[in-house]
């Protein structure tokens, strides 16, 4: 429910995040998933594995996305990336229920990450043309 409220609040806001900044933020999200996986390992292996699973999904999405940098031709265009970010946020938000995690085992982390991914997706201008200096001839 919190993720739905976050989506409703931020989907109407102006698009303030460029694709370049979105790609940097995506890398930070991936790092947060893997770091949390390491920290959660002793307390709850299910929570740790859920975090690593979400981090791997986010890493794969980022690796396959064509952000328009350095002339890369990757299969996922920015508009599709935005839609898949929303799906990733849903996967992340559902992890505590899917893994039957109790209150102590990282529920807040998964909800916070889902919120960050949702806000980032809603505030990014996915349809903008990349700057000329990023387009290879």
C-alpha cells in the first residue's frame, strides 16, 4: 500500500531526473541490495537471498538498458526500462510476503527500496533525447 501511495504522489510530479542520473541511481540501488544481503545473512538468510535476488534483477535490467551513452546498442530502451522499474518495485515490495519475513527480518528495507525505485522511475524523463555528446557517430 505504501508503494501505491508513493506512486500516486510522484507520478504527477515533473520529470526532474535525466537518464544519466537515473543510471547512476540505479547502480546505487543495486549496491544497496547487495550490501543489505551481506548484512542480513546472519539474521535471516531468506531476507538476504531476497535482497540478492532483487539486486540481481536490478543489475540485469541496468546491464541491458540502452541509456544512450557511448553509442551502446542494448536491447532495453529507456521507456521499457521505466516500465520494468515499476515491476521491479512491485517485486521488491512483495518480498517480505513472498518470503514470509517477520517484522525483524528486513521488511522495512524492502519497502524502502521499493519506494526509492518507484520515485526514481516516476521522476525520470525516459523519453528525452540523449545529449549530442553522448551519441556516437
